C-alpha cells in the first residue's frame, strides 16, 4: 500500500531499524502487557521525534510525525497509542521552551534530556477541552513548608504508566491575588508517593500500559513548576490548544495505522472485486489525506479555533471512513483469513477506540456548528 510504504520510509528516516525490529515480532507479541515493544521504541531513539534538532532531537515536522505514527501503529497499535501521549506533550513543552524566559534553566535541563537519554513522558492531563484554562487539572496541590508543593490526585487511564520517566500534570495553584493560576508540573516518575495500579481490562491495546497513576503527597520543587506569567497570562492556554491539535492528529494516525495494516493485507491478497478493493482503499486514503491536510496547515502556522476545528473534522471523518473501510476489508479477506489467525480480528478491533477519545462527536456537534456558521469554537 503506497501510503503505508511512505509512512514506513518516513519512520526509517527518523528511527533507522525500528520498522524492521517491530516487523520481526508477531503482532500478538506486541499487543500484550509487559512486552518489550516500548523498550524497542526507546532503543531506536523514538523519544526524540518531536524534540528540536538543536536540542538533540529528530526535529520532525507535523506531517512527518503523523506518518511515523501510522508506520509504528501498523506494527503495534498499542505502541502508537502509548507514545502519542509522550509526543504531544513533547511538542507542547518544547513550544513553551522556545518562548524566551518561559522555562527555568532547571526545567530546560530536564527537558533537554528527553532526546539524548530517551526519556518518556506520560501525561497527567485530562484529554479534550481546549476551551478552558487547562485540560481539567488531574491533581491538586498545596504549599509545602519545605518549599514547592505537595500534589495528590491521579489519572486513569494513563498510557506509559509503567515505562514513564517523567509525568507531566496540570494543576491550579494560588496566585498572588488568591486567584487560581494555571501551572504545569514536571514530576520524575520515581518520586516518592507515585504508584501505578491495574486499570486496563480489555484485550485491545493492552501494550499501551494505560493503567492508573496515583499521586499521594508527592513533593514537587518550585523549580519544576511551570507557571503563567503576569504579562502573558494566556500563554499556556495557547500552547494547550496547540497540544490538543497535536494530540488529535497523532491519535487519529494511530488508528489509521492499524487500519492500514489490515487494508494492506487485503490488497496483497487481492480478494474481492476490483471495485470493492478500490472502495476500501479510497475510504482509508481519504482519512489519511484529511489528517495530513491538518498537519500541513499546522506547518503553515494555522492555529487557534481554525486548527482545532480542522483537526476535529479530520478526526470525525476518519472515524467514519475507517469504520466502513475496515468492515469491508474484513469481509473481502474472508472467513478463512479471520479464522486462521487472530490478527485480522485484532486489527479490526484496534481501530475502534478512536471514537472513545474526547471530545465525542455528540459533545462537539453544537460547537462545530456554531463555528461553521461563523461563531467561536467553544468545546465543553
């Protein structure tokens, strides 16, 4: 499949040998808890994809990133789902680092270890609400008499829960006037008070390590607290919106990667009429083109409501196109293909969770209609 070949070639450009390493392991071995797939990703410099080249990273742009995500997810949808959280967080934090004076030397030094040391970041942010000051803070904080803060709370599910090196979490802290201020915490995963608990119970995407992370009176020093500033109180809001766009692009690409693996099997086997095979490919390619169109817009500098609306349109269109393409691909592959290996059933099931990531189509419908009619885009 040409688009899959392009995606895998892009992955090889940034992570030489990763596709071959993933291909050498059967799908079923990737899609289990406690497997070696995340270690393989880390060993091939996966963590640095979106870190700037001048900071030791690969410096991939948006279209390259969505292609890499499709490629790795075609081998392991669990891996794609897991590292989406790392990548969108990386993109957001490095955008913050690019703003002069926004990060302290201590924070930049920690962030600059991501690519060289292969550090993986889990996200303690809730998913899906770029209209608020923060994506619903997942933890609470109180001042610590020793300095810094004591934080408690948690996230479930939290991908990379068992492989994370850093946990990033949103929090509201009291400002000078008593009003809550947005802040981001950078928390080493080995900090006392952090614990991981089983949560993910389905057979789909178990290798993503999407378990529960709990924080109980975890000490976070002031130097690892990223705050807003008085002369730029909305800066993190803007970056949060950008992070939301990155998340939707990347997570949609994960499920397109799983669908691509299934459709590629169908095309190679050549079952069914030419018309039906083409119909499957056209549906999938239309979804891929939609996401890549948003990625090109991001590269061109489109942001704010326009970018959020565009990525939601691409994501919801991909849900519909992927669902119909996968259904027909499974039918064309036939009963013996379905019976002889669990791969066909698994890949089909692994495309479905895209519909469950917030915001759902129903919750965003009114906001999108208002935007289409010329109003603001306000998600809730």
